């Protein structure tokens, strides 16, 4: 799939976001090494700590369907700056695919692609546990 198409899927997922509190929809599209794509949106909760980001929705969908080998993720948000994954999502992505790429999109449709390792330098992984 082209990067543009992957991002289109992420943008379309913004419509599915459940965001009654922040009113900030985010969409994600996660591509696996075999080409399978899992999408996600943010799902908020009245107990704010229970909110789930779009990226983690996509990861949980993928892993629960037997996919862990992620190549890249497209993330679309509605702000002027690029919608970079939050710290928790960076850590969750790093668990499965530290060498994956992250493509972020802003409201104007511009994108910024960078390695996850740049977003989470010296990340903590399973190998640290011995
Ligand atoms: N959010 C995401 O879904 N992904 C990000 O990369 C940044 C933040 C969500 C969480 C919450 O529902 C809303 O955006 C505002 O923080």
C-alpha cells in the first residue's frame, strides 16, 4: 500500500473517534509486514484515565488478530502541528516493532515521517529484562 493510501485510511478513521470530552479526533492505520492494515481511532471515557489513543486501538486490534510484525503507522489529527504519538503509544509500538516508521499528519494535510527510534530514543524493551 502506498503511504498516501495508508494515511487516507488514518484520516477516514477520525470519523469513528469517540471524543465527547476532548473533541480531538485521531485516526491511525497500522501496516504489518505482510501488508495487512489495522485501523484505529481514539475512544474516550468519562473516567479520563480510561481513554484509549488511536494508535493503541490499532495495535490491540492487530495483536489480538495474531499480527505483531509492524512496519509503519500513519497517524492523523486535527491540529496545526503534526499529531505525534503520545509517550504511552510510543512505548506500546516499541514493544513490537522498534524499527518501524511513524508518519504523522497535521490539519493541513502535511506529513512528517520519522523512525520510532527517533521518537523514543534509548527505549526500554524486553531485552532489558534479561
Ligand atoms: N490522542 C490520540 O489518540 N493519539 C495521539 O497521538 C495523541 C492523543 C487522543 C487521546 C485523547 O482522546 C485525545 O487525543 C486528546 O488527548
